[in-house]
C-alpha cells in the first residue's frame, strides 16, 4: 500500500499537469503546395522545454505507481540531455536528488539547465551510458529510470491527453483533419510507439514516418530486423538516433523510415527560422526534412492532404553547436547545399 508521501507525489505531478496548457499546433505558410498543409506540434513550450516533458512525467508516475520511488529516493537516468532536463524538473518538484549520466559531447547549455534544476551530471566518453547509470544507481541506492526500456509502456497510448490524442484533436477543425502522415524522429522510440498505436487504436488512415539521423541503427533495423546492430559513433543530432536498438523502439507500428543527413537537419532548422522566426533544435530539422520529402512526393503525385511533424525543443540550447559555423566546420558539416535545395522547395 502506498504511503502519504507517494500519494502527495502523485498529486504534485497531477497538479503540475493541470497547470500546464496544451502545446500549440503551428501551420506553416502554404509555400510548398497550395493543396498540402504542413503543421508543427510545438513541444518546446512545455515547462522543461521539450517533447521529453511528457515522457518524464509518465516515467515518474509509472515508477511511483510501481512502488519503485519512495521519499528521498535518488533518481538516476542515462540521457543525452533533454530527458535529463525534464526528469530534473520533476525530481526537483518532488524534492528528490537527481543524477544523470550523459555523453561527454552533450551541449554545455543543456548541462547548465540540468544543474540549474538541481541535477548532477556525470559525463562519460563511453557509449555504454546505460551500464554506467545502472552502476551509479546501485552505488547511491537510487532508482534507475531507464527511459530506453520503459518509454513505450509508461505512456497510455490509448489517450489520456497523450501527444497523439492532443495532435489529432487539434487537427479536427483544419481543412484536412486526418493527416496523411505524421512524421517524427526517435530517441527512445516511446513517442513513435504511442503515436503508431494510437493511430491503429482509433482506426485512422494516417501513416507514421520516422526520420533517422546519421550514426543511428534504427533505419537499418527497420529494414533488416537485426536487433544486434551497433553503431560505433554517437549521433550528432542530440536526443534522437541510437547506437543500438532500444527496447522501446517498436518498428511494427511504423509505416516508413527516412534517413536524414546531419547537414540536411541543420539546413532545415535554418530555413525554418525564416518561416516562423524561431530557432529550433536539430531533431526538429530531422523531422521537417523528412516531412518536406513526403510533401514533395505527394505534390508529384497530385495528392492533397496534411502532414504533421514535431518541434522537439528550442534552438537556444544549441547556440554553440548547430547555430555555430565554427562547430559545423569542426564536424565537417556543410548545410549550404541542402539550404539551397530547401529554399527552392519552399520558395524563399
């Protein structure tokens, strides 16, 4: 039986949810095709600044209801940044210590945000951040949240105002209310699992496309079914792509995958800034590049309809990386050819 502290913790999470408005659905100008509408579900406006806010709340509720978190339990996660920021937000809300194991290349802006929220960062050069996090949790008597295992099961995919239900409700009064496609990228795979399951549960005609950056095994796994695939390099697009197949990535709910060059992801956020006067993170560029490919194909076939993708987080966290020409040169990334290609597509 749960105690007074656990009951209060769940109430605090529910109260925080009740205080938060839903995220916006932004319609892009009809600059590509007058018969195809493109929308961006803006997850950057959550209190912790990213799509991972929904996941972190679900993981805390799941762990509390399973009896894994008690008063004073240190929370430990393995995260490249955004999930850690969101979990640090909720750990602070509940008065719990928070520790995260992060890749050494994680942006300084993200680390500063985690520390601002009271979290402790443990950088490592190793790809095996999972093992390090498990060992850390064991050493300090903490609970390892393990987003890569529990993301697909902690969220109620049938509804309960998850991202899929919110998205489709907001589309109801648009001229093409049932999107032809929803396009997104995958980190844990939890959000793609939620959206894919919701589409099937509601018997919708919408198809789901997952965009995958360089240095990620998901696209190859989707086509080969080989769960032993490994990549020796970490993704440069923070928060998405994985060097191994994660337990939360469910390929059977996905209709298509598109591999996106990192230079194209960065080019796309620079073009997007001209369209909406806002900077966004690299994963948003990955999403939108794949979206534009699908729109171009629909246009070539003479189709009409709508396509929805996701703004995962804001660009202020990446001033020293994706918006830095010095960093791009160091990484040998050249977005200019892709920017030119996109500018012709969207008539800038």
